[in-house]
């Protein structure tokens, strides 16, 4: 495993992070324990979750992911050996989490207390805003909506609430997710102006089919040190090639849940076919090639992998040992030019 210090923090994190959004839906608590044990035994010290998980979100399962992790922490006694990250949900019509959800002071305080209880700990190492308060382009949405009204909850109110959590010792560092260049720079500017904690990370999607992070956010990462925690590095498993030609493998996420269509655009399918063919030509496993590409990006602090079986988890973690050649990287760039960002 490889480790690095997250800039502007003291967090030493593994390049591979264990994503957990399947815990409580596709994975039982026993499965979750097995995955956590295997990951930690193989050098992974970074675990990412969220109060909204598992996905797809449902009232009857909400919070189970954090609960499973908390039960594992309680049983294993390994809280101090892991860097634990979770997220507070932003505005959405999800009344079973909170009524009139927003990123205001009251909701943020409620959310962290509920998460800490489920996680069976008195602090998290990284607390992230799951998505912005404002209307903007995230979760694959294009065409900025140009909202008329200003948000009732301002960025400074949210940042001050997070500061209270840091001062209370409930949170060590703060980050964002599904955020834009404007949002990142605005939060950094407010933190500097008002002497508040700065965000230390951004968790956005990044994979061979969605390289939109490179357009503006990678430059911010370079100059401001807000590095990427890349989620969906295999595009919901599409880059393994298992869904090509209309295949629907039993038990696979996109077979079970038709809502996950982000990476099934016509151009996305053609790009996937090209990447899988390249991997096979180079004698590589397509999934490991996709993960290794993310691992090698200079702005990626951690690659958030997910799995529904130990076999998948092993293969994903083993991607850390694969270094893509310049020849393969050049061909990846050629495919990326032919099929430019097909699934933003």
C-alpha cells in the first residue's frame, strides 16, 4: 500500500480508500465486517461513509452503513488505526433523514451527533458536505440552472457550523463533495478571511468516462492543495466491461438498480468498449487498468473503491501494484480525445 499526507492536515491516508455505500443493501453486516477486516489487513487505513448510505437510499436502510462500521469498530477496537470519513446530507426531499434538510447550523449539529452515535466514536477524522446547499451542476447534471433566489443558508453559515464541530473535538478536518470550482474557491476565501478551518479535500466522481475534474478543479488542487478523493473510479463497475453487449450480471449494482444510468450513454458505451479492448490488448484486467489510471493522477489523494465480494475487493486493492506504461497512458489519452468526457 502507498500512503501520503493530505495537504493542510496531519492525516496520513492510504491511496486506496474503502468505500462503503453497499453496506446495508448489497452487503450484510457479516459481509461488511469481512471487507473491513480484509482491507485493514492489507494496508487500507481510510474508510469513507455517509449518513445517507446505503445507496440507493431508502427510509428502512438509512444509517445502516454507519451502524455496521460502528459495530465493527466496537468489536475490533481499531478506531485509532483508521482514518474515518463521513458526510452530512444537503438539501433534498429526504424527510426520513431530516425535515427540510439544509446545511444550516442546527442540521449540521444534529447530523454529526447522529453519525457519531451510529459509528460508536466521539470524533470523525474528516467530515464532508455531501453536496452543495445551492443549485448547481452535480450528480451528472449539466446546463447550470441560473437560480433566481439566493440561498437562505450561506456558505459562511455552513462553514461556521463546521468550525463549531472542529472546536468541539467532534471533527478533525472538513471537506466537500460533489462541489464546483466556484464553491471550493469561495470556501477557501471565506476561511482565510474569517480565520476559520479550510477544507482539506474534495470528493467528486473521477474515472475514464468522467474526467470533468480535470477542467477546473485539478488546477485548484495543484495550487491550493485541495486534493481529490475520487469516487466511482470504475464508473459503477462499467469499466470492468461486465455490462457490455447488454449484459446484466446477477447481483451487480446496475443489474439490480436501473436508476444507475449515468455511465450508459451511447458515447459512454463506445468509450467503455475502447478501454476494455485496450486493456485486453495490453494484457491487463480492464477494472485494474481503470483503477490504476486513477491511482496515478497527481491530484488524487485517495481512490475510493467499493466491492460486493472479497474477490472484487482483493482485485481492487491489488490495483495499487499496477503501474501503467507510457504506451498505455498515451492510448488512454487517444481514446479520451475520441470520446471526450462522455459521462460527466
